[in-house]
C-alpha cells in the first residue's frame, strides 16, 4: 500500500538542508511510507542551483522514497528571510501576480525553478498558493486587475510544465471565503486544461472556510490532482493527524474516492504538533495514513460493485 507524508525542514538542525533532511527521510521510510511531499523552502524565494537540485533528487532516491508532489512558491513569502524591520523581513520581490513586469517575470522564473525540481524527482505536480481575498471579486474591474498578471504568468508557464510533464495544483488558503476560492477555481479550470492545472484539496483549510462542507470536491473533484490531508477543531489551522480533530473522514474519503484522484493521499502533518519522539510520530502517522488509504479503497470497491 502506498502512503505519503510531507517532509519539512527544521532549522534547529545545524545542517537541516542535507544531514537533517536525510534523517527525516530515513524516519519516514522506516515508518513504512513510500512517498513524500517535498516541503523545504516552500513559499520562499530561495533559488535552487542545478547541483543542489541533483543532490536533493539523489538523497530522496537513496532513501528509497518517491515524490508525490512538490510544494512550490509564488514568491509571496510571509516567513522572514531577511533580518531587519518590516517590510524587509518579508521577501516578495519575485511575484507571479505583480503588476510590475520585472517582478512578475522574476516570479515566473522562480516557479520554473521548482518545476525543474519536480521534474528531477519525477513528481507529477507542484502545489501553488494563489493568494486571493474577497476583494478580488467585488467588481469586474478588480477581478480583471487581479487576473491579468496571473494569466500572463500561467500562460508563460504552461508550455514549460507540459514539456516537463509537471502539473500545477492550486491550493485553498485562508484569506478569502469558500465562495471566492470556488470562483478562482472556476476561472482557472475554465481557462486551462487538466494537463496543466488541477486542484490541491487541503482538508484542514477547507474545513475552516466551509465547516462540514465539501463543495470544492463536489464541484471540482474532476480536477483533483494533489491533497494536503490534516485535521483541526474548526478554530485554527492545527495541521493535526486525521482523527485527532473534528473533520468527518468518512465523508472526506468517500468524496475523494468518487474522483479519479491517484493515491496516495499526502499527509501535511508536521511532527512539531506532537510531543513525542520523531520516530514515534512517523509510525503513528503511517498507521493513520494506511487507515485512510483503506477507507478510500473500500469506498471505490463499493462503487464498483
């Protein structure tokens, strides 16, 4: 049975970028996982050199793991990269949505860097944050202003993605309503074909936007290509293991099973949420992942009967 979990970077380790990640990869494999979602540098404007991409590909392969997805970056980073006062602590000079052409193109080049990483891994997709607010849809003018640079960036990225056989999976975030994200997906999926862009269903984020609802899967399940699976209690983005919060995993697995999504599910559940040794966390996470995979397999078997 294939199972997948996100590999994070932990800056508390002096060499988190090689020895630290190698340790995490070993723990993930030893717990029984077969796949990972690559998350280090997600959201940041850090540029990976070709040698670095090849090194990263090699350490994952040496760990005996496959990459199911790469969490990419749109250049709009809310995590401090530089030391100093605001606004310098928040790096956003590379931005695929910028109305400033040099900045927008820089964002496209940054995203191509992550597409190259995914292609080196043999990963089928990269997950992309498309930051929106409800103000985007307040008028035809505001909508046009938002989408014009985004469409230019995606138009330029499409041939690059198709050539490298890497899809973009648009993720749900928390700065807009469920209705606005449904409009975003409607716009993207109407303009671009499934070979280029699909949906990343983030279970915890969607629960916070539409408590108890699964409209995003009901409407756009045919575009589902990536998952971020985690749980919460409906108040904040906890990123807990499934069954540790309040989400209805019977409903969620049935909804995913009704789509053509190619498993495994990806657990986006960082171990720092739990006060247990790393190995214990990954072992527990794998048991939960196997349980969900079996729930999806069972639901699909029932549909086929």
